[in-house]
């Protein structure tokens, strides 16, 4: 596990172990928000695999949240989740959605 990005590394390891995904992206989007440099507070995860087949969106998100319960309890502030089947990923062209700009009031322009 990387010591310079411990939360990102933990997220990656836990999602890999839990879902054995076909595709896994762990994106630290903290720099897009009003937080100190090098923060690990805002993440987007894209998890693609068979584990999501036949599951509703709510069930998929609950499964990811459960896998990352320790990180969420320890201060992970925001987690954006894209949990997709392989077919959905292929239909989408193998790309994640673009995250919106931060709308926080204290974000510097």
C-alpha cells in the first residue's frame, strides 16, 4: 500500500479484493474542491464487473459503500460511484463520466 496516498491505495485494494473488477479506476478529485493540497477527501470510483449483474443501482452503491466502510467512517468526505456491468461499460465506450465542477462556496476561482 502506498504511504504517500494511503486512502487511495486502501480504496483500490479493497475494491479489487471485493469485486475482482474487469475495470477499476480510483480517481482522487480532492484537488477540485476547497481542501489543502495533497488531500484525500473526495474520490470517484469506476468499478466494472460481473458482481453488478442483475443488481439495482442502489444495491451496487451499497455494496461499494460497504467495502469502503472504514474509509467513509475515517473521514472520506465524498465518494462518487459508477458501478457497472461489463456490458454497460462496453456500451458506454469504456469511458467514465466527467465529474462536475465543485459548487462549494469557498472554492477559489
